[in-house]
C-alpha cells in the first residue's frame, strides 16, 4: 500500500482534474489519444491512464513524469500552468508559504 501525500483523496482528485484538462485540450486540437501517444513518445495505455486520472491499487494517482508533462504541453501547444490544475494543500505540518534558498 502506498502512503504519504500522493495517496490522499486530494491527489486522486487532482489526477482526475488533470485528466479532464488533458481531454479538453486534446479535443480542442482534434487529436486522438493515439495521436497524443505518438506525438509525446509514450504508450497509448499510459496516455489513457493520465487522461482517465487513474489511481493505483494503493490509492496513489498515476502521475506522468515531468518530461512527459512537458511533451504533452508541447504537442498541445499549451503552457504547463494551463494544463495542470492548482495543487492540493499537503498536510505535512509545514507553513503554506515555502521558503526557497
């Protein structure tokens, strides 16, 4: 069983919203799922899992790698911020404003 923030219901909802965004953007371009898999260099199965917002048996969403997200954005001629929904808050006991460097 997967544990940690990725296995929360909020992240499962995030994966579903990402899938909705993928589907809308793909439909707007008139592309098939097969075309998206070809353009991005991933398997059709993997692309379908992302678009469905699938969740693993352990409860964690099926997440694309960063390189895959960038390839999808390039194929759809979209910016990453258009494709990705706002992330859920992580309950890690940290402040909501991360401090960088």
